[in-house]
């Protein structure tokens, strides 16, 4: 979006009056531009389709479709872009649940159950587990750590406050396991963090959105989840569902020790009076 806005700014002084109307429309509708076509824009701007095409080429795109595809790619990369076709709250709610069901069905079809069983076994035997998530992946890492530690010990959130990931990685070895949540938009240092994990020869699992090229990093376990939503913001329902599934599988794979740990935790809660179950 910034690139298109900057191109318009650079060309603006040389634009005709009709081209300026189109340029203003493009800037005002950057978030939902993918839902328009060139004919609609020409009509809304009271100009010709040829003028729209001429401006689009002047901005560096071969045609309107190329510009629209570039904007769609931004949405796939996690940039929040609203969908103008969702115009009413009631319609958005209905389409939201339909999209959630579609995401779940796609994940269920693509999910290699054996893959998850092997990962759960690794969660059981690892000396310690590190859970890492940056930016919007951080809440997922925090929640997984909270769930897993109810079943077993030595589950850590990375990095700890005031610490660097490089320092944290030094504490891990091939006997351990790292769970990395890497959903878009990822920080620029993400590839270097993966290289550091690999240098330490730490087994690791990557949870990310579908359609990425992150398989090239060759994680020991790769879980790809659809985050599609009906408008600007991604849906993280499936990552949270995955966390529930992993925690429950781990518990049932270690039922006796897991139940004992939950019992001990509850006993300590009673002692410290930190929780009020009546609330």
C-alpha cells in the first residue's frame, strides 16, 4: 500500500484532472481496492476506462489486474485489507462462521494425524520444551506454554523478559524441543533465528499459515494452518484449536503423571488462594 501511495505522490503534479480523481479514489480505497474492477472505478470517478488504464500503467503496473494482484498479495502476507463486499454486520457474522467452518474442514483434510502423534511423543520425551512466538504469534506461544506446563515440567516461553533469544538458545540441545509460532507478518530477523536454532541442532516444530515458503527451513515438524477470514483481519481460531489438541494429546499420552501434576497444581492453588473458582 505504501508503494502505491508513494508512486501516486511522485506522479501527482503531472496528472490530468481526471487522473487525479482516479488517484484520489485509489488512495481512499487502498484497503478494499481488490474488490473493484477498472470499469467500476471509471464510473465512480466519472472518467473513461482508458484513462484508468493509462494511469495504472503510469504507476508502474502492466494493467489493472496486475495492480489488484499486488494488493491481494499484500493481504496474503497479513496486511489488513477490508472487504467492501461485507457491508452489513449480519452478513459479516454469517460469512465469518462459514469461513471458519471452511478453514476447519481444509485443515482436517490436510492434517497428517500420524505427524501430530509423533510430535506429541517428542513433547513427552524432550528434556525441556521452549515455546517461541514474536509479534502476533506471542500470545499463541504464551498460551501453549501455559497449557503444556499443566501436564509436564520444564516448559519455557522464549525469550524471557530482558533476555535475547541467542542467550536462550544456548540452554537448548538435541535433547530438547522448540515450538516456533511464525505467522505473518514475521519480523525481518526470523530467518536468522531459525539459522541459530539449526546451528544448535535443536529439534523444532514450526506452526505457520498455509501458502508460505517456510518449508525451505526444513523444520522437524511443519504444521500449516489456514487463517482466511472474510475481511481485514486473520482468524486465529485454528492455531488456538491446535494448542488445545496438542495439550490434550500430551495429557492422554501421559495420563497418570499428567493427572498427578494437575492434582498437585490444584493443591497449591488451594494453599496460595490465588484462584477463586466461585467467580
